[in-house]
């Protein structure tokens, strides 16, 4: 089996390779940096399995060119960069290690909530200027006892709900049409509609997958429905939140601030993005999942899944 790792250096630890190389016939090919469709098509013909992050797209053309391709593994969560229908049509096994980065992303959301409510970035900047008087300009907000609205109660949203409710005694409201009220209750959350989250939450965290249903889910109308004191956090996918509408909301005081780990334009960020000029926004370059622990979890899950599927295929071929 020939396995192509594309721009997933963080996963290329010795333990991951050790798991894969338990099988004598495994050969690993590494490619540094995201791959274009043309680059993939040139290489994919001789590849049995490909491991990608969110910056490399496995299109229908790539899948059609992969005459030996049996496995597509996503090093992370979300399948919006993989043509799942084309893979399913070809009978290609798609791996997505659900929950492997849940704690990392949930902690990142909490960090952004605290950084915004405590104005920590501005406090740091003013302190470096010697501006001790900055402390008298604002009263910050505590998370304890506030209301958190979570859009999407998957593995990340579920973990976030438990941290917020158990750690900060927050009331947690959830909007997710694919879970039951009982499931939400097991995570100390109340299942409500989106309108209620927008009007009631002090913090709103976007944690759903990017689909045709969720693309542009948070736009001008939704932002106007939020509290003026509320904060929006997006650590899911950039295209779920309309950035032009968000800029208007932040500039005109419709909401208090935002934390963004993802953007409409990735991976090449636009330095002229007007959101980058605002001081009520906390930004990070899609790093919520980039912890030592999450990379280890993802890498091991991917490696074990590839090996398990290989064993299954071998057994089927002998039957």
C-alpha cells in the first residue's frame, strides 16, 4: 500500500508512521504544502490511500484519476474539501476521525470568549505603552452565569457545552436540527431554535459543518438579532458567517465583538481584510485544532483506521 500524506507534517510523527509501517508493504510518500488538483492528478494514479488536511481538495477529477485509490483520510474534521459522493460512487473508504480534536477546539473557543470579554489583547497593547489608565476605561465581563449559544452539537459543540456549563456555570442553548432534546440535555444544554439563541445568548459559538444549509447561515439579519453586548465566535468554517455583514455589525455596534479562527478566504489570508483593522476582534489562522494532543489523536485515529480497513480488504479478498 502506497500512502500519500499532503501537508500534514504535524501528523507525520514517528508513532503514526510506526503504526502504519507495522505492515511490511506500506510505503509513505510526503508532500510539503497543499496540493493543487493538477498536482494530485499527476500523483494519484499510483496511490492507494491519501491523507489530507483542509487545504487540499479531493475533487471528482482527482478521484477518477486514482485508479488504485481505496482510502481517503481527512486529517481533521469536516468533509467539505472531499467530494464524498464521488468517493462513495467509486466505493472508496473515507476516514474522518470524529472527536479527535474536540477538546482542542472547545478550549480555543473558551480562550476567545475570555480574551474578548476581558479585552485582553487591547489590555496587553496598552500596558506595553505604559498606559496604566486603560484599566479605568472599561468594565470587563465574567463568563460565569452567562448564556452560551452553540450552533452545532457535534463532538466539538458537545465538549464545549460541558466545559461551559461545568466550568463556568453557564446556561447553554443549542441549535442543531440533527440532535434530540435528550441528547442536548445529556450535555447540560437546552435545544432551541436559532432565533432564540440569537436573542438570548451572551456568547454564540459556531461549531457546525459547512454544508449548503449552513453556508451564509449568519448574515446581516442574524447579527442584528443578537444582543449589542454579545460576542460571536467562529471556529468552524469561514463561509458559515458572512464577513461583510460581520464587519458592519462590529463597526456599527450591533454586537460587542467577535473571535475568528476561520475565514472566507483560506489559506491565503487577505491582509486588507477590513476585519483585521478592528480592535474588537480576536483572530487566529485556523489554529484551534493545532495542539500536540489533537495532532496525536488525529494521527493515531487515521493510522489505525487505514490499517483496519487494509486488514478488512485483505480478508474480503481471501473469502
